[in-house]
């Protein structure tokens, strides 16, 4: 019977593998592309044992959701006495078998596993990181072009001749001379600015007359 189950899943592209996680162990475990399947088997000699029958059902119930699909394999004589709706509600599939045939009497519900979500999350993170790296590279290229342009402008400014220093249009080298006769003038003339103006005017007229 195990060989028939093994052949059934091998035809669908699954490979029997050991179980890596802790907890209740299934009787058989298969892995395919992004899908894992656990199978609990109630052997035909033990179906008359009520406790063995209950243990198989409890194990299948405990394993439901820990893989993408979970099956319980029962002898056909036992399956006719069970209510398939109870397994369907829990997402457990049913295999029935006898000495000659193995049939999938009830398909198992497909559960999305956390590993698949983690795999998808990693893909999203990788995609986001690629976009961020691409944006950073574009920003670096822009900065490099800006620095190159500024460097060329700086070199151009350094090659330009320096501007001449500004020259005063009317440099003043003369200082106003004070009139020596001021001391002999009346006190109300002291500090009068017009005395200097009149003094210069008189000297200029004298030079013209010459």
C-alpha cells in the first residue's frame, strides 16, 4: 500500500523526503515544486482497533495546515463508516485503498505555508533593494556630473587674468595749510573756514597776473 501511495505522488512529480520539522511525524512525506504533502496511514490490520483509528484521525488533524496538503489513508471498509464532511471541514484529504486499488476519495485543501510567504517577502525585499540601488546609482552619476562641471568652471576662473587694482580718480596729496596770520586776527575770525578759501583765491589770482 505504501508503494502505491509512493507511486501515486511520484507520477505527480513529488519525491518522498524526510520530515525536517518537529512535532507529530506523518507516515509519509512528499515534496514537489513549492508544495509539501503529509500522509497519515491507518494500516488495515489496525482499523478494528478503536484507539488506533482515533490516533490516526487525531494525528491527521494535528498535521493539517503544517504542510500544503494533508491526507489520511484508510481501508475502504473503514472509509464507508466515516463521515467525510468532518475531514473536509478541516482540510484533510482521504485516500481509500484495498488489496488492488488506491483512490483519492476526497481532495485535500491547499494551505498557503509561511515559508511561501517568507519566500515572497524576500523577493519583494530584493526587488525593493534593486530599485533603491538603481536610484542611488543615478544620484551618484548626477553628483559626479555636477562635481565635474564645477571643477571645470573653477579651472576656467583660475586661468582668467586678474583684474587691475582700482586707481583713485583724484588722489589727494595736498593738505590744507593753515594761515599763519590767523593768530594775529581778531578772535571772531578764529576757525572761520572762509579765511582758507579767500587765501587760496588770492594766491591763484596772483599767479594768473604773472
